[in-house]
C-alpha cells in the first residue's frame, strides 16, 4: 500500500511538472491596463515594461525589488529611457527581497492608486508563483494580466521553481 501511494504521488508530481514545463506562460500583446508591475531579477523584464509603458499600454509602472542604492537616473541611462518617464510614471519599489514581498509591495502600491487592471511582467518560469503570491496579497477585485518574458530555463531551474510553486500552493491552502 505504501509503495502504491508513493508511486501515485510520484506520477502526479511528474504529470504536474510536465504541464508546468511544457505550458509556460507567454508574452502578450500591448492591450491597455491601468498599471504595469515588473518584478526585478531576470533579463528582459524591465526592458519589456519600459517598452509597453512608452507604447501607452499603461499610465503607471512599478518596478518591484529595486536595490536601495539605485537611482532613477541610473536606470534611465542603463535602459536608454527618458528620465522624465521615471519622474512622472515609474515608481521604484525598494522593499521587496523575494517573490512574496514583491506581492506585498505591489499590493500596497495598487491599493493607494485604486487600479483595477495590472499587467504582471516576470520571467515565464516565475510567472505562476508570482501571480499566485499577488493574488494572495491583493484584496478585492483586481484583474491580473500575465505577460511573461520568454527564457530558456534549465531542467534544474524548472524543477526548483515547480517545487516552490507546489509548496506555496500548499501553504496557501492551509492559510499561510
């Protein structure tokens, strides 16, 4: 009986992992939202957010998880973006240190501004867990549009992220 239970558990994990790895979230079109939220930590995330903001896909953008020593002018120079864009439309979130605190920081930012739709930008392999954390942190009605930055994650990276996702789902089920 124990062997069968272990086999069923392993099979379920493997099928879930196959779904997780094969059907990674994809980038979306430039449909408008009230705001854009970019989670730092991966290549192409800030570039994607800045491009969408400059195209008019949203009026405001939060970059969550920015180091305290980084100044807006440095980011503007690094990403070849106008400094006025950073002064008018971009908030640098400096409180977050991990995915869960990204969600908390984003929730506070969204609440203060009363936005109804937000485009979440993060790497494809990170999107499901980031969206789960954000859904847990945001009270009330909010439409979250997933806009994943494509990547080429290793098998190890995918397995690690899948396990984190499963653990976070289990924690959410028990109210943690």
